[in-house]
C-alpha cells in the first residue's frame, strides 16, 4: 500500500532566515493560510524566543490556522520551550520542536559541552516539552556529521523521553544522497522504538543536493520531509517543497508513496511567497520558474503539437499554472470580474476586497487594452491584501532627460495632512525617492531595487520591489503601475509604511 509522506513546511521559520526575506505578522498569516489551502501537514511558524515579532506571528498563526499541525522551534533550553508553548498553546494541533547539536565539532566549539551532557540535556528538555505538549519533535543539529553510534544513542533516549517525531538535519548541506540514505536506513535498523515515531529529514542545499538527499531518505524509510516553498532558507536554502512533491507525483513508478498536497495550489503559493519575501525566482527554476513550461525551440514545439508528452513530463495545469489568457477589458462587467477572481482561486475575498479590486481593475482597463490573469493576480496581491498604510502617494511629477538633472516633486497624504517636497537626483527614481524621504521626514537606506513586467507588451504593468533598511532591519515594499516611476514611488512609500508599522504599531503615523 502506498505510504503517506508528511510535508512539514518551514518557509516561515528556516525560509524566513534567508538574508533579506523578512515578513511581518500579517504577511506570515497570509502565507500560512495559503499553506493550509496547499495541504501541508505541518507549518513551522517561527522561533518564538527569537523576537517579539516572531512570537506574535506564531501565536497569530496558531489562533487562526486550524488544519495543519502548528510547530514552534525552541533550543533545548527551558526558556525557549516555555516561550514556544506560550505561542502555540492555542493551536488545534500544536507541536514543540526542540533541537541541540550532536556533532563533535558543534559540541566542542559551539556548545562547549561534553557528549554526555548533551545527551542529558536532550532527554531533560524533551521530557519538559512533553509535560506541556503531547506532540514533541527533536532534532540532533548537524545530524549528518554526528558519529552514528552517538546519534543512535541520543535518538533512543529521546524516544524514551516522549518524542513523537525525530528529525535528522543535514544542517550544512554536506551529505551525498547515497550516504544520507544509508544514514536513515542505519537509524531505522539500529534505534529501538523508531517504528513508534515519525522519522523526518531536513536538508540544506549548500551543494545543490537538498532535494536529492530528501528523496534518498524517503527511499530508505523517512516518513516526513521538511522543506520550504521555492527552496527558500539559510545560505543556499532548504529542500524545495514543489520539487519534492512533483518528483513523488511524476515518478510514482519509483516511489510507492503519496502526499496530501493539492498540487494545483503550488504555483499560487510560490508566487505569493516570492512576492511577499521579495525573493525572486530564477527563470529556469524547476517546477515554478517562468521558463519551466516554456518550449522555445521549433523541434520541441513541433513535438508538443503532435503529442504534449513528447517534451512535457507533467502539465502546467497540475501545478495550477493556466495559460495566460486575454481575459477582460474595459467593457467587462462586475459579474465577469468576480467569476474570474473565483477561477483564479481568490474565492475567500470579502465584499470590500472585491469592490476595491474591481475599482482598480477598471482603472487599469482604462490604461491597458487587455487585462490578463497575471495582471489581476498582481492587483490583488499589491493592494487588496495589504495592511493599512500611514502614507499614500497622491501625486508625483518628474522632469528628466539625458542632458538634464532629474528633479521630482511628490505630494504625500497622511490622514488629513498633505506633504509636498521636491528633490534632484541621479535619474528620476533617485530624485523621487529623495523627495519622498523629505516629505515623510525619514532617512532610510535603499538596499535593493527590482523592476519586472507582469505581462508582456508595451502597456504591461510594471511591478517594483524595493528593500530598505533602518538600524539593520529590512523592510520590503511593492508598487504596481503601467508607469515605472509611479510603481517605484508606490513601492518606496509601501516599504516606509511597513517600517513605521513595525516601529510604531498600528498605522505607524509619524505624528
Ligand atoms: O538546519 C538545521 O539543523 C535546523 C534545525 C533547527 C532543525 O534548521
Ligand atoms: Zn535548517
């Protein structure tokens, strides 16, 4: 009988540890709800002891997302475990995930502890976590560089202490698939009680082998894989959820197992995570890259026209990617628009959100002849699912040219106040950002600027993503418009609003 593989998503914990991929609570909740629609079995929502923001996000997700197990990470330290439990106690299915390093190099140089002390601490902290929560996961950090005999001993002891899930991390992405498969088989064969718990793996991608290692582990008895959307994660990232799931589905002839993932939600989840984290997906990325289903060469196109299976091992529809259609125009009515929203998977929008989306669709249809599915998705992501904003761009004017110093004037509204400022800069975007800094009265550092066209054509919507920083914290803003300077200005104001929201709470007004 096919075996179920549990999908444990750690996009909001390990994924969010990617440099520059910070998310606020509102964005984390949106992603968690989408992961629930995707059908993941567990969501690692964060590391509550790490910061107040992380704690709040885990608690909010625990209170609002009921189908998957909600997991909070904790070092094998009492305060961490208490804080983790405080955050997830409201979850319908809570799990505490505690870890301690077991490799010689980590024990000696990082923990400065003897192996026997590590073993004792692991057992004590698993027992303590178990006294709070019935479901306890334990990870021996740097598991793949741990002496197998010591690893078996620790795993046996934490099973006796009440662990329900044992997760073997390849923390530094060092293992080779054969080697990792053998390690998992060794654990299955040598750890008493292993058949009474779930055996899990957690692979990093430093050598580009995270997915291959996870699959080798499944072939050797792992029942749970920890992974992230788009392979996000520390350094080179974690195993990519979409790749593991689609391998298991496409090569079911080799893997006698299944997942509960609704694969048609993969594309949407990937786009949402990329959009909210500002981490762009390379065009040739497996499964979700923009070229993953594009067939350019004449030979391929000819084959595809005769029989799609000549060059297509899975369909774009199986990951929820519909061919971009020319959907609506300025004569399209509200009913057609609402129907299209439902077909695109935005079935749970409130009436206010639909009204706001329809208004923006009409504005766009005035500027652009054909409004495509991707335009509608971008509109919804940009505006309708956004937190309240303290500042809004009301007007901008630029003067620029190849023989002129670029100048920009902006008018920014905050409640009933209007701030108007002008500035010169190195080009119209720089001048506009400087004018906004003056109007809002803040000084921030621009870390990154990225412009992409949502669809093709001269009238395409431009989507700008900016990353700004202040005192080491990074904030991501997005803006959308058929005019790239306007999109840039909106993105910049959006990032400032998020910074103020994080600093001052609610609306983040400067007054
Ligand atoms: O990579 C790692 O070792 C981890 C553990 C906390 C599971 O992320
Ligand atoms: Zn990790």
